[in-house]
């Protein structure tokens, strides 16, 4: 299994009947890709690196902010002061935690135009498992498309407020995300961490469950992998399980008909408007947005007003960017020419 230091590092894990030396060797030869290095991504990456997963890719488009620090444990106050890219700051910390693991940082916006190449042609090639550390449904549906297309297990997770969900989707063996959630939620219809807040332990619990399921997959413990959608509320002390054993739908556009609508999306979701420091964001959903409700939820984050067709205002944080949102979910983020910054602001305050 390696030198004495390696043996000592993983001793308590190797002792587990479900892992053993053979399982640890499999972990050491495995590759996990984590898309999103926020609260979920930080915890799952930390656990997988400590567990000895041989290669870990972290992909994130954002920079470290002070508001991240209460729940994203890979980052320091200095990272936030310097506005270091999350993927780079996280990778540096993880290499210090376990230098035996190869950690690759990718500072990029994960979208339909680069997703397939990023996953297949990254530093370590196609991963053995995809882990969801994202904060929006559009990217999750994109991950699901890739999971089915490339036949790579996808560990879904989400946390907001005091609750969260986790599930495992294994192509050819289980339902996919679109079998369970067939339509992407309308923009603004779901709370985000910015509008509803988030209890840090919730993120850690959900990400820990994600890491556990990923380890089961990587060591080959197929029978132990969860077949349930687990939903919990840490404040209300509730846990619910929804069996997904029979959730696969015969008319699923993704895993049955193999139509990859999010990978094949036409037109970029973020485009720079010529001659202006403005980015236009177009969401994946075409559902109408409730502008009155969204205006109320944004009230504590700046001064906003809404009309029948649009909402407009300036954010107190995020460098005072101005945001205009239309009834179809399209938005203009004014004050930046960086599509990654604009997409992050959209996801943070509106969600997709």
C-alpha cells in the first residue's frame, strides 16, 4: 500500500471492512472532479483529499469573499483580502493537507461551450465521479447531461437556509436528475444562499454525505451506494428519504432519449454588450419570473423597484453593481465586463 507514512495516514480507513487495503488502492488510482468550490465543494474536496483519492480536480469561476468564510473552510481571511480565485486557494490548501494527492485547480466558468472538453480533456482525463458543488440548477442539469453522455456517476447535493438534499445518479443503473426533477425551476422561484441565508453545518452535512457516496463509488462498493433522495432540515431536526429505485422514466429526454439539451444549448448564457460595461445573462428556463416576489427578496440587499415588465436596482455589495431583471428571467448586470462575475451575481441573487 506504500510507505509507512502512507500506511499510517489511512490506517483508520483501511481498517474498515468496506474499504480495506484493496479499496484504499482503488482510491489512490481514482479521479474525482468537483464542480464548484463553495461550501459544498470545500467540504467534499477536503474529505476526499484526506481519504487519499489520488487525483482531484476542482473547478470554480469565483473569487474568495469575506462572506464565504463562515462556511467555506478551505479559505482564509487573507484569501478574501486578496480576492484569490477559489479553485487556486482551495487547491493550495488541499496540497498542504495531503501532498500525496494530485490536486488540479481550474479557474473557469463551467458552461455548455466548454463542459465536455473540461471534463474529458482536463489534466487527469475523464473523472471516475462528478461531484456537485454548484449553486444553481442550470449547471446541475448540465452536469447531469455530461454524467449520462460519458457514463460517469454524478453525486448531487444542494444546501440553502437550514436544509439540503443529496442523491446519487449512476448512468445505466439508476434514474438521472431529469427523471426526478424533469423541469428546471423558474428563475427567482427558489431561494438562494444570498437571499435566504445558509446554516454552515447544513452545508457540511450535505457535503459529507456527498463525499461518503463518492468514496463508496470509487472503492467499488456498489451495493452500499444510496438509492434514495435524502432531504434534511438541521434546524427542524427532520430527515426524509424518497426512494429512487423506480424513479427512472421511460420518456426521460436525457437518459432514455439521450437528448442533451443543456450541453447543446444554443447561444451563450452570458454575453457582453458591445460598447458598455454590461453583461447580459439569459437563463436556461423560459418560465416567467415573479418580479414582485423577487423585488421583495432583494430588498435587504439594495434598493430595487419593479414594474410589470422589469425590476431594476443597485446592490449594496458586489461593488455596487446595477441589476435589471426582465419578466422572462433575462438580466443585465451593469458595472462589469467579466461574464464570470455577472453569472455569479445572477446565481447569488436570482438563482437558476
